[in-house]
C-alpha cells in the first residue's frame, strides 16, 4: 500500500515559522497538508485502499478538500471524488430510510427541536465513517511538532525565548502542546510564554479599541491595526486555505 508521505518537521522549521507570525503549528500543518495531498495525488491515487479511506470519510473535510485544487490535479481529484459520490449513491440506495416511517407529528416535533431522527440508518450511513485522512495525518504531525519542541526544551530554554517573541500558538495547538507535556516545570514554562503572548495581544486590542474612540482617531493606527484579525486566528484558527498556489506536479490539468 502506497501511503501518502508524512511530513516530519525539523526544529529549524518550527523556529522559522515562529518568527514568521501567526501560530507556528498552524503554518506547518498547512505545509504538511500540502505535502500529504501532493503525495496522495501523484503517488497514491491508484491505490484503491486510499480511495476507500477517502470514501469512508465521505470526502476530505472542508478545511482540506479545497487543497486538492491545484495545477495538474483535476484528473486525480475526479478519480477520488468519483469514488466518494458512488459510495454516497450506493449507501443511499442500499440503506432503508427509517425516518420516513415516522408519523407527520413525530417528524414535525423533531424538526422544531432540531433533532435528527433517532436510529435513522441512512443518516448514520451518510456521515463520515472515519476522519478525513489529512486530519488523521495532522494528528501525527501535531505529535511530531510537540515532541520536537519538547526535545529542544529539554536541552535549553532557547525555544521558549523564541515562543515568547512569537505570535504564540493558537488555542488548539497550545492545548496540543500541553497535552504532550508531562513535566510540571516544562508545562509551566509553556504556559508562561503563552500568557505573555496573550497579554501583549490584549494590550494591542485595548489600544485598537481606544483609537476607535472619536476623541483619539487622529492619532492613527499603528501595529495594532490588525490585532483583531490576529486574535481571531489565534483563537478560532487561521482562515481556511484558499485554492492552493503551491504544489502541482504536472499531470492533466
Ligand atoms: Zn495553530
Ligand atoms: Zn481534514
């Protein structure tokens, strides 16, 4: 089985991503997803087991599916998604829709309560039966990223200094890193670094809000002008990647 290649980040990659702004783990996860999809499109698309995995996931998740749109990817994407749509059609044709047997009153009550009908086999069968393969790979990459930071931290505090000077990790990846940290001292050092980042961000937001007051508008905005967007990325995560401009080994476009 030709499994798509998993990206293993180096220490230097993490340091570079920390210096570039935004959550370093999010940035490297995008690199990892791009590499994974490249490998899947060009090396693994003819492996029926990979296509079965994508079909079982009912396609890639919304965050990752659109990374398939890149130069030269049309044929491979069509082959993968033909399997997905055929699976959806087969499941729908073969599974009885039990919800249809309920009375009108029951269906209306479920609708008003925004409930999906219980034990509806078709709805259950249409849901992803396993996670998106890129998401599964992302969990592995998160582990590598965390282990690389922790291995470096076991030797020196240099990475923590870089963490403090960076835009910090997003909420999701701060949690990821803490989940892999089992030494109380290390855990506290990471927490302190993230608290310092949030404190600086809070001050920038306060400044941005202050300058929106008509009495101070003439001061003009400085670096805090996009602090609200940076805060959104650091809490909710970065905006979903648009159509990829990278990758794209030539095939039929
Ligand atoms: Zn992140
Ligand atoms: Zn995904």
